[in-house]
C-alpha cells in the first residue's frame, strides 16, 4: 500500500478523503495540483507530505526544463516557496524542500535539463529512504511491544501517511510480522476520522486485529485495564522532545501517564526540528471550522454556532516514555538525550 506513485512525469496521489469507500487516484501534473493535494489533505501524514513535496519540486523542474539558467533558479525558488505554504506544522515538508534547495544550489553548474533529472532522482531517493527508515524504526520499536499487547494508536501513521510501511503503524506491523499476537484500538480521530477510515483500513488489509473507538473512549479502556501501551507518530519534534501530533494526542498522553501506561512516539529523524527549543514554539495549523461542523457534506453543528479546528496539539516530553527513530531510541527524552540524535547526523 502506498499513497503516491511516480510514473516519471506525473504524480498519482491516492485521494485519502475518499477512503475506505472508494479507491481513487488523482493525477498531479503541475506544481499547483501537488500543492492543492497537500492543502486539501488528499495526501497527509508528515513523511508522505515531505515525499509529495519533493515530487512536486521534480514536476516543477520538468516544467521549467526549457528555461535558461538565469530564469530557472528564480523559478525553482518560487516552486519551493509555493509548496512550503501548503501546511505549516509538519516539519518533514520543510526538510524535504530544504534538501531539494541544497541539491539545486550545489549542482548549479549543470545545465537545466541535467539538473531537472537530478532533482527527479532525488525525489525518488527521498521516497525510497522513507520506506527503509520506517522498517528500521519498526525493528527498533519491537522491544517495547510485549506478546499479546493491546495497543492504542491515534490518527493514521501507516503506509498511507508515509512513502510506505509506516512510523507508529510500522512498529505495529513489525510486531505483527514477529508473531506477537497483538491487537489494536484505533481512535477514530475527529474531525477527519483518519483512524476510523485509514488506520482501520490498513490494519484490516494486513489482517491485524483492530477495533475502532471514539476519541473519548480511551480513558474508559485504560481504566478497565484494556490498554497496554500507546504509540503515535509525530509531525514535529523539538530539541527537548516535545512532540506535535494530530489533535487529541496530548489528551492520550495525559491519560496514559495517569494510568501508568507507556506512551511511545515513532518518527523519522526528518521530523526532528532542533531549531526549536520547546513545543511552545511550534506553529499549530488552524484549519477551517467547517471541517468540524460539516462531516461528509452534512452539517453536524447548528448554523451560526462557531467551531474550532486546531489540527495538532503538543505533547510535553515528560509525558513520553520513548521516541523511536531510525537512528535509535531516546528513552525519557529531554534536551540532553535528544542531542544524541542530532550528533548522529
């Protein structure tokens, strides 16, 4: 299962707004179409957004391949700027764009067509590396998953949220492949219902036992002793280990702490943002209130009643048992322990 497919010229995006009822691929042949796919959440999940943006830059480079060099570089800056404006919280987006900018800068001696080909190969490399990192994370996370574990997860962190395999769901997949006899509770994850629509869909496809619960049921299950651990993904992790993830994650972390349940975060190092000291500095995307008040085309809130829609919240590092990355695990994360990942390069 994969959320994007590159055919050498255009990017096919699996429209996740249509799942699980309909599997529909959207063909993106322009930078603007890629940007809109990200903005409208046809593709979502921090690593998937980063890979999609990289392919958007590749499309831009192919579009500008007939420009002379003096025109090409400002044009590519504009392409990168447009994609950077799509969503503000997921740092993987900016990581991928920065990586592509550096590639362009350090290969400015090439002619435009050669550079366009190099940019395309780099986008493919970013996607391939993401899958490999996720599988490595899965192996690092295995030791935290006991046999027979009942796992609670939030939002979608699987193949649909990455270039393949998944982050938190990658750890769950690895545990399933290791015959650990696990089962999963998937929060529905309002308002886009990524858990109910996407996580449940992925786990069902892999024949991993999954039960969907409403977001407000987590505390009940924990008190009943039915949850052994919580594992989630991340959209940005700061220098001290504070973690931004889908709205509702912070509530789960507080509940897990109260009930003595381990709370894990699985994310690639491309999600780390050492330029920010704490989670207080993370910009939280504020999406349209209509995404809360109107679900599936039907109004759920009385006309004229306002709604809020912060897309993410921040979980303080003190509530996190461990952060699992492809470069290793940081237990009881804080600034000093997180710095080890920064030094690994």
